[in-house]
C-alpha cells in the first residue's frame, strides 16, 4: 500500500498522513474502550520513547531509502531482530541460550536466501551513506523495542502506543517543517485524489496503529529477544504477498529461505514459552 502511494506523495508527507490516521484510530479506541490514560511523570517520560520509533527510526529510514536501493534497505532492516537480541542481553539481561543462538544463525541464513536474489539484481546501485542511514534507523528501532519492553510491564499497550506515536508525529512535523523551509522537498498533495489520501490513511492504520498495538501487547507476554524474532517474518510475508497478489516469481532459494525463517520463528516461540519474560 505504501509503495503504491509513494508514486503520488513524497515520503515525509506520506509519513505525516500515516501517523495522523494511526493516532486518530488509536485515541478513538482508547476512548471507546474507556481506558484510563495516566498523565503522571512516568507516563509522560514513557511517551518520549516515540522519538525512537516512529520518530528517529522512520526519519533516518526514509531518507536512507531515498539514497540507496530498496533491496539494500530490506537487507539492513532485516537485521533488527539480531540487534534486539544483542541489546536484550546487554540492557535487559535476558538470557540467551545455545538453542537461541543456533536458531538466530538459521534465521539470518533464511533472511539472506530471501533477499539475496533481489540484492543481486541491483548490485552497485546502492549508496554507502544511504545504507548507513538505514542502519542507524534500524538501531533506533531496536532500541525502541528494548525501551518499550520495560514500559509495557506497567502501562497498557493501547494508550502507550497512542502516546508514543503522538510524540513521533510531533517529531515528524518538525522535520517536515525544516525540510520545507530549506526547500529540500514539497508537500506534494496538490491535486491529490481522495482515493490516494484514503489509501495513505489506511496504510497508516495498518502499518502503525494495528501493528504497534499488537506488538506492544505481545511484548507484555514475551521476552524482547523472542518478540524481536517475529520481525524476521516481514521480508517473508513481503515476498509471499508479492507472489500471491502481484504474480512475482520466487526462486527456489527464496522458498528455502522463507521456510528457514518460519521454522526458526516457530522454534523460538516454543522456547519463549519456557523462558522467563522478565
């Protein structure tokens, strides 16, 4: 959905529309479910984690994506679970046993098999600076997961998602204002049809409101290093969706890589059920 909309709307403008739609849905859900939103110092501080993601993470990611190839960006972004694994060990002191490390290696191999065919087609077209920006954005995303893992222990995932994304929207509007002021980009919505705007808003609800809400809900019940492994399914779902809906052909290596990732995530999930969440 986002890929289609980007043909009509500049990246930062799209991100602003997506976050606005997502926040509207999240706050509407908060009020419909009559959830209590604490505005004490702890909650205000917790909401600042939204600067990590979607704030800094998506800002660096979008700029980096504009400078490098989509395949390079996907390959770098797929390393986020490994960053989460390392940070969960360093910061949260979550234990990482030998089975987890073996499954991490298998998952990494699977991601490589999924993405390498695309990367080979676009070899040499990427930008080192763009790759570095995407990498920085991925690290911020991993830091968000680690930070939020502690927050969801005491805060409800739905209000927390709404607060975090509200802060992320403020950051995004600030960046958009600077970019427009420097003449580096335009808003780019002149003559935009209502259908494009609706598609942009819908993509925001799916990509941000539902995805973040569900993910934070899972973080209440899973260790961060286990929850992070589910992110490796993103490129797998991507190529399978392209195969089903766009008719794009998959190579045998991609099928093998997808199987490695799915089986590893399933095994990690089973391990996670016997691993203390704290």
